[in-house]
C-alpha cells in the first residue's frame, strides 16, 4: 500500500464505518441519512476519479492521426509554395512575399488546430471533474445545517426554550459526539474532493478542490468552537467535583 496518495477504497470504508457509528449512537437520525448519502457520493467518486485517470485511447489515437496528417499537409503545402516561389522569384518580387505570408498563415492555423486536438482530452476531463465537484459544496452545507441548532448553551444552563425552539434532548456527551461526527464528515468530504485533483493534476481542478477544502475546514472550525466550549465545561466540572467531595 502506498502512503503517498489517498486510497479511495479506504476513504469509502471509513465513511461506511462512520455511518454505523452514527446510527448506533443516534438511530434513525437525520445525520445518519446524510452520512449514508456521503457514502453514496464516495462510491461514485471512487468510480469517477478512476475513470478520469484512465487515458482515452481512442481519442488519443485520433489525435495522433490528426497530428501526422497535419504535418504531412504542411509538407505538401510547403513544397507547393516553394515550387511557386521558384517560378515567380525571378519575375515578381511581390509573389515571393505573398507565398511566404501564405505559408506562415497555414502554419499558424495548423498549429492552433493541433494544440486544440492535443488539449481536447484534458479539457473534457476537466469539465467532467468540475461538474462533479459541485456536489461536495452542497453536501458540506447540508452537514453544517445539521449542527446549526446544536447549541452548547443548552447544557450550560443558560438556555430557555420558546414555543418554536427545536427539541433539545442531548446531554453534554451526546452533543459532543454529534458535533464530532459532523466534523469527521466534513473532513471526509474534503478528502473525497481531493481524489479528483489526485487523478487529474489540472490547475483549474486543483483550485476548485482547494476551495472545497477551505470551505470544509472553515465549517469544521465553527464546530470545534462548540466542542471546545463543551470540553471546557467538562474540565470545570471535574475540577469542582474533588472540592465538593472534600467538603
């Protein structure tokens, strides 16, 4: 096993285990359904990233044929222009320069066509990767929506429910685990997106993947602020408990 590249199957396996962990802790919860959807995205990403990494042989064959035909066409045109120049150079100077200009124009056009043909495969893969990367932004925001109402103030004793307040039934431990699951899912979302940049090291794709990683890291940072508050509360209670026992 290589430790220099992400293993798509291991990422999918990790998401599957995480789904079971969430379902065991919070049976039939919305977060379990989101993790299951992330698992489906991971399995599709594994297939798509592998497909993008495989070279398109028939398209490359057509490109090579086009390159050979283009070079052969240039040689034929060049020979025809040289013959025309040899005929006209002694009698008409204008015809000489006109032949040179025509040769340059043909060379530029053929070169542009060859460049388009050579880069066609990469541009097709780039477009496919970018279209499939949009799902990671969406699912990252879905994960963030599930943690928005998980407020540490509930267990701090400063929370007063209203008629439209969501149900707050988690204790401190359950709330910490829920937030930690959300953070893990965001991290795995970023890793799945990275598979596309790993399979297709295109700068545009890499920039799009970096944007997704920044998004998931920022969302995870908000979650860890809540976890830090909950852990600080636990430390204060642990410090208070010995003093109460002594008294």
